[in-house]
C-alpha cells in the first residue's frame, strides 16, 4: 500500500460515501480540496480529503477506508502521511468534526488531535436519518484540532 496525493477525479465516490452519506455535501468540498489516497496496484483503498481554509488552517472533510480493509492500519498510515505533507503546503493547524464517542474519535486522538469545541445537536439538525453507533445515537459534534508544528516537536 502506498500513500500519494492524487486528483479528486481518482477518488471513488463509494469510498467518500463511507464517511459522508451526502453526495451534495461531498461535491461542495471535493474540487477545492487536496486529495490523498492509499493505493495498492493502482486501486484506491483509502482516501483523505483536506480543504485549505483561511491563513495556515486546513480542515479534514473526509477520511475513509474500504470496509473490507478497515482495522488493518491503512487509515492511520494515510492520516500520518497527510499530516506529514500539510506543513509543505503552509498548513500549521488542522481541524475536523466528528462524533462525541466511537472508534473514529480514538483514531484521531491517537495521532494527537485534541478537543476544541462541541457543536450541540449537529447530527440531529444536519442529517436526514438518525446515526446510531453501539446502540447510542450521535447527537453532538466534537470539533478537533492539531497544531502540526507542536506535534512534530513533541514526537522528538
Ligand atoms: C475511520 C477509518 C478511516 C479508520 O481507518 P482504518 O484503516 O480502519 O484505521 P486503522 O486500521 O488504522 O485503525 C484505527 C482504529 O480504529 C479501529 N477500527 C477501524 N475500523 C473499525 C470498525 N469498522 N469498527 C470498529 N473499530 C474500527 C481499529 O481497530 C483501530 O483501533 P485498534 O488499534 O484499537 O484496533 C475507517 O475505519 C473508516 O473508513 N471508517 C468509516 C468512515 C468513517 O467513519 N470516517 C471517519 C468519519 S469522522
């Protein structure tokens, strides 16, 4: 498996839909974003979509690994690769939104992401169908952030 920056047209839609169920939402950020992929023999198994914001800020809008390949470290290696590439693009701080519980939160926190804020009722107000995980309904969204420079210094 190799990690590369790719064109948005190389990313399969069904993979993006694993992390974001709305095609309209995906098309609102895809063309203005940097796209990174985990590939094996030319086939895309993982994707990470990062949209530059104002100043040195970027937001991760979508991270997904093919269901058949999840839990094998592909997503962690891809996110590590993305975080190593972003300083070359002038990014110092990365932000994202995720649920308040579940393995995805641990996935980000293991790479140093910290909680910035809670957006109350985000999943109730912005999704047409309720989202359940481990029998619990996702209601609020956590905003996470990572200061890239600090993380690199701390890891030495
Ligand atoms: C989140 C995601 C990108 C992580 O990629 P991945 O390749 O599966 O991640 P890794 O293999 O590096 O594993 C990270 C941790 O998540 C756990 N995990 C991965 N997939 C899981 C699943 N479907 N259910 C429960 N735990 C899972 C792994 O077991 C691992 O924890 P561990 O080390 O304690 O075992 C991927 O699971 C995915 O695409 N999920 C669906 C889409 C999604 O939720 N995207 C994020 C939106 S906020």
